[in-house]
C-alpha cells in the first residue's frame, strides 16, 4: 500500500471532485503543490484563470475561474486581485494584461505558444489591408498583442459570427484561422477573406474520424470545435467554442458523447456528469500542457513570468479587444 503524504488528507475535499479522472497515486504527487498554491493565492491576493484545456488537477484543483477564451477575457476585465496567473497559453495572458495594465499578470511558462498566434505577424496584417483597401480586419484572439494592435476588432470562437455581422459590411478579412473563417463563412452572408493559419491540434481531425466514431459507438453525439476543418464540422452534431460544448453537454445530457478537441476538455466535463459516457479520442495541445501545478507554484513563489507589453502597442490592441467585449 502506497504511503500518502499528509497533504493528501488535507486536500481530500478537492480530491473528491476529481477522483473519477485522477487516480489516488497521481493525486498523492499533486497534493503538496495544490496545498501550496492555495496558500500562495491567499498570501499574494492572486487568482488563477484557467482555460478549459488545462489538466483536471489545475482546472478543478487550483483554478478560481475557468472557461473559454471569451470568458477568461471577460473575467480578466473584472478581476479584483493584485495578481492574475493565467493557466493557459501566452496570448491569453497577453489579453488579460491588456485588460489589466496595472496588475501583475503571470504566465507560468512563456513557451506556452499557439500555432495560430505564430502563423501571422503584424506586417502580414498590413499587407492584407493594402491588398484589400477599406475592408475591416477581424482577428481571432489567438493572436499576439502586436497583431491585435493592427486590426479593427477581435473575436473568439464563441462570438465570431456575431462580430463579423456587427460590422455591417459585405466583406471582412478574418485571421489567422482559415478553418474558423470558413466555418463562419458557411453561416453568414458576409464574404470572408481568410488567412492560411490553422490550429495544429484541430486540423488533425478528419471527416473519416467522425464516420468511424459513429460506426464504432452507435448513437454517439459528436461535438467539435470550429477550429476543425469544415468537412469535420459538416459531419458533427454541434460545433462551438469550448464553453459552448460544455453547455451543450450540460443542457442536452447526451448519454454517449465525443468531443473532438483537446484531451483535457472531456476529463474536465466528465467530472461534472458521471452518468454520461464520454468516448475519448482527442489530440493534445503541447502548448497548453506546458502549464503544470509545479510551474504555477513557482510562478506565485518567484513572480514568474510577468507579461509586459509596450504601452503604445497595448493601447491599440486593447481597443480591438474592448470593441469585441462591448458587443
Ligand atoms: P475557446 O475560445 O473555444 O476556448 O478556444 C481556444 C482555443 O485555443 C481552442 O483551441
Ligand atoms: Fe492554439 Fe490549437 Fe493549442 Fe488552442 S489548441 S492553444 S488554437 S495550438
């Protein structure tokens, strides 16, 4: 019988929430960090904002606020703490900093990037504007602050169609995700000019995957993220942001469901719905997985690593995010 650390029993109440998805031997390794992080949050008046793709020990064990990119941006705007730790990827921490210039925003690993954010530079946006004069530019939040500073408005997967239509024009540039752009274009009369970026996690799902899943698991409900290619979305029962997928499961309670997205998503939702059967093919996001309990703890102990953004650029990027949030 494995000897459990004393922190295990002191964090037992938290463990009860996640015992269906985290074995006791794993929690034994997490418990010290969970306890230390809870203490450090009180000492530093800090909050942890965690994306839906964070692992269950972060999502259920230490996060104060969880959600999709849109919810994290909204909550960052309301945050009253002195310190915000962003358990997610770098662009999410930058967005939190844009909305809280006077606060300390920490990203536990500065290498937590995003293939979409890496696919486009500010000079690319300027070239697109020059090629399409007068056409407004919508940037997915999965972009750097430098790119946000060049565009007219931001969007997330949760509000992309609404943002595009809010501009009241027949044509928009939407960047950098070509699949999100095509999926939005299929739902609106606005013509969309796309950039050729894609998410390295969602681009790997295929329409054949969906058909095989339906054959192997009769009656399964298939939910997908709109960063998947359009032919995958066409085969699915529902496409939506990570929060929209979680809401769909909560509202409709499909007895057997698969979420074609990042792996932690199903674990985090399964904790809430023990009666539902989650089929779990998924793809890992290597960037999201760079955030761990131990680097969150170190972030709070040693103030690592504060996000800094050039103030002039930040002011322009903030306007693009605030326009989105005002909708
Ligand atoms: P959501 O805004 O839907 O949470 O998506 C963020 C993301 O990075 C998906 O890959
Ligand atoms: Fe970026 Fe894709 Fe990872 Fe989301 S899942 S952070 S879009 S690489």
